[in-house]
C-alpha cells in the first residue's frame, strides 16, 4: 500500500515537470515571434491602399476621424447643439418673438417709393413692415410685398443641424 504523502509528492513532481516543459517551450517559441503594433493609417495611406491616387476625388466624401458620428449620441442632443449655434447675439424685436401663425396680414400698400404692409398680432396691435423686416421665430425676413400677400423667407434646421430656407406666403384676410 501507498503512504498518504506519497500521492501528493507525485502530483507536485508532475506539476513541476509540466510547468518546466511549458517554460522551456514558451521561451523558444517566444524568441521566434515578434510583437508588431499596427497604428491607424493616415488619410493618404488609406486612399493609396484602396487603389486611388494621393488626392481624394471631388465626388468622394472622406470623413476625418474627428468627424465620425457617434452611434450612441441622442438625436435630441444634436438638435440642442444646433439650437445653441443658432442663438443670436443681437437683441430680438417684438415681431421676432411671434410665430407667423400668430400674425394676420390686414393691409398692403403698393407704391413707387416702396411697398408696405401691416400685420396684426394676437393682441390686436398693428405693426408696419416692409422689405427686409425681420419677423417670426425662425429667423424670417420679409422678401417681397405683393398686393394682398407678403412673402417671408424662413430658415429651418433639421435634427442634424442642416439649415434650409423656405418661403412662406402670408395672404390677406378676406371679410365675408
């Protein structure tokens, strides 16, 4: 029969021999391999690797690493950033604080010296406007005054911050 300590000694001997083999084999294999760090390639290297010339073609949109969109960023935060960029530094007039839906066109005057129009707000107060007057909450500007209508050009930004312009025609109220 075996003695109780003999099994433990044999296990320790096997473990030590196994670790020694791994150590000597590992140093031999480790000496042959070399660690290589691959850093991200620059824009010129990427275009050359893709088979293009050193310059990007005009129709090809190439994003810089700093311009990547964050897939986890909220669309609301993008919209808030666009609104912060849109903030004005000059004081706003009363007509710029009103939405166009709150204004009614009540009169237009077509004259050789210039066209004028009158709008009425929700309080019933009349305001005289002419070409170039800033009006509305969306940075609207009066572009043209016709007989019975006023054309206002407004700027609108989508959720990504792209600004587009839109012409709004405000027609005169008709009495029935």
